[in-house]
């Protein structure tokens, strides 16, 4: 059974945005740093906030801060020393 799409008049804790893709990833950096890649969005708005385990934002690559070209980001734990992984 399908649920109906909420009407724009729905007033709850947050607004529902139907044309926005949300995703979530947890990065295990206990052994090494990780490379996170974002594709070229051809000028479209995007935001890739990076949060620590206390939900503090430590980086916010996106349309306003880094542009919309394809980019790779090296995410490291504090004090990391090592070889940059491929990517």
C-alpha cells in the first residue's frame, strides 16, 4: 500500500523537500584516512557537510565554498600521518 504524498500545507517540525536527495555515511578512519568524492554538478547547488561524532560541522564543501566541479576531499582523523589513499 502506497502512502499519499504530503500536501504543501503540511506543517510539522520540518519542511519536506521532494526534489532533494539526502544521504548519510559513517566513515571508519581507525586504520586510515578516506577520500570522499563529489561529482561535477554542472552549476547545480549541492552541500556536503562533514560532521564529527558530536555533530559539529568540521567542513562544508559545496556550491558556495568550493564550487561545483568534481572534487576529491581527503578526510583524516586528528593527528593522522600516513599515505594518501587512492582516489
